[in-house]
C-alpha cells in the first residue's frame, strides 16, 4: 500500500505547488525535469507490475496466443486481431506489458504536456481514473485511448484522424465510437441545447434497452459478440443515478460555469463538448453499464485537461477548484482500492524481486 500512498502524495504535492510556484524563474528546465520523473515513475509501476485487475486474464490470453493457431484462438476468445498479433510476436508477457506501458504513457504524457496548463494536476487526476483501473487493469482499452488522444492532435486532418482511430480499433474495437468526434462542434452550445441532450440521454437510459437488444444481431459479428457478452453478464443491471454520475454532472456544470476561462485556450470549448459527449454516453447507455462506461471513457479523459484550464493564479476561485479536484482524485483512488483491494494490495513488481523484496 505504501507505493500508492507515496505516488498519491508526490503527485498531489506537485499539483498543489505548480499553480502557485513559478518554477521557470529559477530553472526553465525544472518543469519538464520533474514531469519526466513522474512519467518514468508511472512507467516503472505499470510495466513491471505483477498485480492488477485482469493481470491473470491477460497472462492466460498471452499463453493461449503463443500458438500457430493464434488467429483461431483470438476469434474464439473475442480478442481483437491487432492485440492478438502483438501477443504472438513478442517474446514474453513482461515484454508485452513494457511495450503497452511505453506506448500508452508516451502518448498520454505528450498529450497532457501539450494541452494542460498545469500538467501536474492532470497527472494527479490520472491516478484514480486511468492509472490504476486502466493502465494497470484493462490496458487494451487504455492503449486504444492513447490512439484517440493521438488522433485528436491531428483532428483537422480528417483522413489521418480516421486512419489512427481505425488502427486503434485493432487493439480495442470500442474506439470506433470516437468517430463521432468528427461531428462535435467547436462552439459552445446554449443551455437549452445541453439540457435537451441530457433529457434525451435520460430517456434512452430508461426506455432504450429492448430497442438496443433488437439491434445487436444486425451489427458486425465481432461487435455483436462483445455486446451479447456484456448483455448476458449484466442482465438486470442498470446504471441509474448514482454518486459517480452525480459527480460527473457537477464537474460538467463547473466547466460550463467557467466556459469563458476555458475558451481562452486553444480547443478548450471543443474539449468541453467532448466531455459532454462522455456524460451523454454514460447516462444514455446506462442500461448496459459496460457499454456506457467503456464508451464514455475516451471523452472522459478531457476532465484532466479542463480541470487545469480553469486554474489561474489571479483568480480566487482557483484555490477552491484545486481543493475540489484534489479531493475528487483522492476519493476516486480510495473508492477504487476499496473495491479491488485483492487485485492491487500488496503491490507486486518484477523490480522488487530483483532487490530481494
């Protein structure tokens, strides 16, 4: 448990200090220097772990794909062909984890550094939402999220954007949902428009389950197979109004309130609308939690950027927002570990065994 406390305190400390301490005065390289240390710390934790949600399942898949019949095995297990191929060609499971961690963290960190005014705050928020559940858990989708972020950097070139998304679909097909990004406006919608869309999402949550089920068989076979699995395992489970949903709504309302501050940054309003898309999917597909959660998480990443955009040394409200987001990040980490305690505690790593620990 110590490693998680240390990382939380380290990242949280820098998140608090950065908005109020001008690091560039003393050393213009201080910010990238500390940033690289944090990224390398995350990489070591993720790449050399011997624990985490789905760690054993991915190891089972890896062993199953070390075969001349890996394509057939991939189809049988419902694994995307790109991920199956990577499993087949790498020499070991550890090598696979290192490659995925390097790819994912490389793109995450680049996107955050380019787009976040306060990247240390964004990294802190990364812990409870993406580091432990995704990078140390369902890392296939974590890698697909990285492809989406990479595509966003080139979204003005629609052909390149779509090409990157299609490449990402070979790791996790759910990334194809992000093609709706092409239709997300750069301009702010009116209050009535946002409210109308939210009402539509709530109506979908309540009344679209049977309609959606009837449409599954008409979808591509691979997608239909996955949705049927989700439907069977979550039958009767509906994501209604809960604390996580309430928190997302509150955070969106904060971003909307600070929309003029956000609009000062390049792509700020566009990211605000992407976050709203996340909220819409999470609410609208609540009748199938796996779909709602997995579909919304791509756009949910924008919370890490938008939360930093509303910070400013000149505004009194910034201190309140800083405390609020630090508390939210802490709450998410505590609630996550309370649910998945057995998969993450104690932390196990290949590096610790090297030192005899």
